[in-house]
C-alpha cells in the first residue's frame, strides 16, 4: 500500500504529470513506476500450486508513457527465479505467460487511483473501528480504597493508544 499511496501523492501534487511530460519530451521509455514481485517455488509447493517447470512465479507491473494516450499500464506474470536475496527475478523475457496492457488518459488513471484510495481509506477506518469495538468489556480492578468501588465495566481498549 505504501507504493500505491505514493503514486496517489504524485498524482495529487502534480509530480506524476511533470514526470510524464519530461519522459515524453526526452523520449525516455523507462517506466514511470515499476513493481516486481512474485511467489517462490518453495511457497508455491507449500500451497499446493507448484509450477510444472518447478520455477518461482514472477509478477511485474509497470506504468509506462503511452504513445496513443498518456499511460500504458502493463502487468505480466510467468516463470521466475529466486535470487540470493530472496527476490523473484523474471525469467520470461518478452514472452510472459499472462499479459495485460491497459491504455489510459491522465484523467482516467487519476480517477482510478484516487477512487481506489478513497475506498481503501474507508475500509481501513472500518477495520480500525471493528478492532476497537471487538474488545470485550473487562471489569475494572478493585481500588485500593475500599470505601468506594465502581461497579461499571470499562472497555479494555479505553486507555490503549491506537499507534
């Protein structure tokens, strides 16, 4: 989510539009954003989803400058190899097993990202509230002064900081 939120920040402050314009002017074909990930062969085996070739599963996502519109979002997956650091390195060259490419204007991409951000924030707020309200009431500890004891319950989260 941190990378997603950073892309949203770049959209809202104008940095992404600036980057896009500069890359188009200079003819730079490198991605505006790139995310490499995957699942190791060992983890796939534990999940019962081993690949027939025994390799890891590599996943890539890239945001590129488009030629017919502002952006081209490309997602690929295919065979990968786990390196010494535990990272999944793509081994499918320019022939992935799965390939999706979506062309978008700046406005459409911004709408997609910012509405997704709004929904994520709403979900996160609901998640926090569910965690706060799921605490069972606990009886307050008896006070040292036995002259006055409160018989009310206090939620266990009442004095717990959120962060």
